[in-house]
C-alpha cells in the first residue's frame, strides 16, 4: 500500500462514518414528522420481517402527521401493531385503509434525553474516526519500518491524516449541534 492509498482509504472510511451517523441522527425524532422515522420499524409480511416502506406508501400529511397507505388490504392491522410495538412511542389511528401517525409533542424532559442520545451518537462516531486514524497511522509506521518511505514522508502523511481527522470531527460536531438545536426548538 502506498501513502496515497492509505490516505484515500482513511478518507473514504471516515466519510462512511459520517454518513452512518447522519442515518442514526435521522432516526432520532424531533417534534416534526419525518417519513424516515418509520424506516427502522419492521412488519411481518408472509413470514418475513420487512421495513414498512416495502409494504406501504409512507408520506407526510402535514408537519406533525405521517400517513401510511398499505399496498395490500390485510396489511393495515399488522402495520398498525408494528408501529405501536416499536420503541418510538407513536400511536397510529386507522381511517379506512389509511393509517395516520400523529407525532406527539415532546416534553422538555424528553428533549433533554434526546440531546443526550444525539451527543452519545456523536461520541461513537468520533471514536470510530479516531480508530480509523490509528489504523492509517499504523499502516504508515509499517511502511516506514519496511523502509518503503522516508521518515519525512511518513511524518507528512501522518499530519495529513490528522488534518483529515480534525476536519471530520469538526463535521461531526456541527451535525450534533444542528440536531440538538432542531430537538430543542419548540
């Protein structure tokens, strides 16, 4: 592996860490409705557990209500049960074939709990990024030990990896602060 390959690999993996964190933050609900909130809820579909989005059309009716339109007649009660049993604290209401999922207003205590969850997610992402930095530095030290690169090149590459890590950690902090502001907005 060359220095450039090591830096490129670290950058790619750190980018994936940020994308994974964005996905986790989307699952954390705020007072507003968001169709992605139901992505983690799975429903029994002929013996297989599948995401709701694969058996129904999930859209927004308004800022605080999600509508779930099952594609098959018999799926309504199963989807309703799956949403109720999820840990999201949602209570769907059936209107014919359509399921309406109102988003309850968040209490101040629940908002504080959610900000703690957001911070924890951010810390996990930072740990993952730091582990990637350590792996990249280990590869660079191995190149130096094998005498494939000079000490100066290895030091410069470590500095580049550190700058990349700092940039990614700053992006994680920005995402965490934005999500906290979104949660705390009444």
